[in-house]
C-alpha cells in the first residue's frame, strides 16, 4: 500500500491530558483510506501478521542531520520505531483486531527518494 506525503511518526504526548497531535490524526486517516482501498473483500483480521513500513524521504541524510553531529539530532524525521508504530496503530480494526497480532515487524528509512511517501506491506504468518 502506498500512502502519499511526508512520513509522520508517532509522538508521545506530554502533560496530564492524553491527546493525539493533528498531524498524527491526519496521517493515520490517510493510512486507513489507502488500506481500505487495497484490501480485498472478505479480508479476515484473524491470525498473526508481519508488517513492513518503508518511510521515503526526498532529501539525503546529510540534509536532515545538524552540522557537526552525524546521525544525531536529525531534524525532519522520526525515530525508526515510531515511524512503524503510527501505521500499525492505524491498521487496528481494519487489518488486524489488535497490533499484538503482529509477530514480525520492520521499519525502514529510505533517503534520496523522488517522492516522499510511506509504503506498507502486510502479510499473514502461518506459525
């Protein structure tokens, strides 16, 4: 499944009130729309799943990292695990009942891409 637009990572909220940032709600909705269009009729949410999330960025890594701090202090991207968390949470109730059904997950960052987007692949695990 292809989700167009800049990848958005899940962010922890601060303070006493639990809320979801607007950018996260919009990104989750884009994911849900793309997945509903891609799923075949009769999809079953039962079983165990594997998921691959690829976050594609237009710029190179050197453009995202502050000068003098290689691979630290990256500005315009999220942590690899949080880039995978937002899609896995957004797919709950559509692809699987609970993201605890994911037994194999991988999140990748790709730089220097022509198009900023998120690719999500889901498949069943039989064991």
